C-alpha cells in the first residue's frame, strides 16, 4: 500500500506466496521479513553477477557448461570477499568488489601471489 504525505491511498498491491510454514507459528510480519530477506539476497547476487559481469547475456548450448561457468563466477566472488585484505589496492582496503576485481584485472600478479601461484 502506498500513501501520499496527506494520507491518501495511491495504490494497493496484493501478492500471494506459497509456503510450508504453519500459520500458527509465523506472523505476517515475520513472513514479510522472510520474503524481503530472500529478495535482498537475490538482488545483491543479481547485481554482481548480471549487472556487473553481464552473466545473463552469456549463454551456451553445451549441457552443463552454463552451470560450470556460474560456479566459476561464484568462486571468483568468494575469493574476492575472503581475501579482501590481500586483493585490494594499497591503502584502499574497503573497496567495493567491482573496483577490487577491476584493479586485480590491471594487476594480475597481485592475484597470483595472493593465491600462491607466483613467487612473492
């Protein structure tokens, strides 16, 4: 439901969700929190994987290859998150993932050293 500042109703949405949760054990507020929590995670992953790495545009016809590529993308994101201190520009440890990955693309020797593939 959306209202204006003076209290007039502008629009009203009704959405239906299917769940296995018992109505006696969960309140409407808790259910709304579950739904919003799910979409918050979905939107964050979608932004990183699709908007930034353009994952939805890439497709393949070989069975299973798309799943493998998605797993590699997820693994790359996990490495960027877990090794944030090692894989960030000097003096900029709190860089967003996008900038950190771009910087590593320009400095691949840093990534290889942090992952143990190149001498320090």
